[in-house]
C-alpha cells in the first residue's frame, strides 16, 4: 500500500516518457519483448485487470536484494530462495546475483530506498523507465539540466526517491542488474508464468468484473477511486502497491494467484488496497506525536489496512470474509483457528479508538451517494 505522496507526479511522467523513449534500451538487450503485457478486461470496463512485465521485473529485483521483515510480507514467502533454485537449475548467474550484496548493503544504510518499489507504476514500459532513468543519471539528478519542463518533472520524481549521489549510484547498478537479469532469466520466466497462469488471469477477471467490482464500486466511487488499473504481480504477497493519481488514474498492484482455485486471493488484496487511505486516516487521527516518532503508527496502519479490508468485505461481500481472514493469517504465518475472524482481530489488534474511527468512516462512505 503506497503511503507516500511522491507518486503524484506519475501522470505527468506517463505523458512524456513515450516522447523520450524512441527506441531507448528496448529490444533483446532490455529483455522486454514486444506485446508481452496483457489487459484482460474489456476496454470499457473500469478497473481492468492487467499484467505488466516491467512492474514485475522491478519488484522481482527488490525481492531478491532486500530483507523482507515487514509483518505482512511484501513478497510471497520463500520467493527469493525459490527464484535462486530455479536459476541454479538453469545454471544461470546474472549481474543481479553478482551485485546482490552491494545492493543490499545500500538498502540497509538507507531503508528509505525501499519506497522506490513504487517507481515503475509511473511508467508504461521498461523502455520508458530505463530511458528516463538514464537521462536522470546523466544529469546527476538535477531537474534544472532537463531539456523540457515535463522532463524536469520526471527528474524531480526520481530525485525524490534517489536524492543523493550514493542513491543514484545504487539506482544505476540496480537498473543494469535488472537488464541483465531480464535478458538471461526473468523475461523467459515471466512469459512461462503468463502461459501457466492464463486460466487464473481469466478467472480473476471474471470474479472481479462480474461479481466483486460492482459490489465495491460504490465504495470506490465515494473514496475518489472510481477507476484505474489492477495489475496482477508475480512477486507480491498480501501487501500490495497502490498509486493514487485522481479519480481515474489509480493503480492497485496485487498478488497474482498460482492456481485457479486461489483466484479470490487477488480480490482480497484489492479490498486491502482499496481501504488503505481510510485506514491511514483512522490511524493518523488517533495517535500521538510520540507514537508517530517511534513507529507505532506504522504498525497500526498495517493492521488497520488488514482489518479495514475485512470490514469492507463484511459489508459488500460477506461470503469472502472467511477466506480473506485465512489468507492474511497465512501471510503472517499464523493458524486460523476455529474462528478465522476472531483470530484476525487478535493477530492484527488495534486500539478501540482506531477501530471505531475506521468503522465510522466506512459507514459514511458506503452511505454516500
């Protein structure tokens, strides 16, 4: 769930990158094959279901180099070790493997770099992302060196995520490593997964567009999320990646289930992401400055998003609540017990003031026009 305001420049970036990415770093060297991304929903549908290879590649890179210590994991459990096993079987070693320790060391020194997981959501393709990044690095992160106002905005967006020379060196090494990772391994792996999960993609789209988006649409409309894109992402677990850019330009990046029988997992994470702003407000309005400084607020925000997603589903799709609770309990490696919702309330405990504030906000939103 994106709690950072840096993404607001994303719409402007998407409007300019196609002009500057004329050929760029595409082709075989980039590992980004033509036409690999998918949009499953009908064009007229709000919140279409999509897959985006450059988003998965970027998140895959983070999954391979960062220590995922959050309570609700960013990435599927065992993701990094599983990918390493696959690469070892194929006798593949890439620059991402060779540079892992160096990339990880900088993340330890500057944990704020983890926020850069959201960067690819502001770009339409790997070519666009890599081309803008190259120009940004050549300009040493200086927006005043940009050749247009639009490019200056793009540089400012990247500078918010990579403000220092050391951070930009990390970005340079990360992009180089991803390019080699894609060329030698990830592009082929991604295409194979799209083939193997084609049925899952279809089922998720049907569940979402025919059943659960209509049930959530009132909530989405009344929270300024009337439309956008849903991207199913291979590396992600229960903590999605959301970018908010106005009523029509939002992005929910959520888990891509492995099997058709697990397709509802994507709907669970959509609910979790959709409630995120309300959960954040309920927390920030009901904690002290000291709790903000010590990180208590962050822990409450994570728990509030999980509990809020359950509250939302209880009101609009109660048949999903039990599965939702079981999914998030599995994500944090806790048994569901005889009553999954009771266990969820215990594991993701919240002060009564925050829980009640979230419930009141939800009632107001669902009671609106």
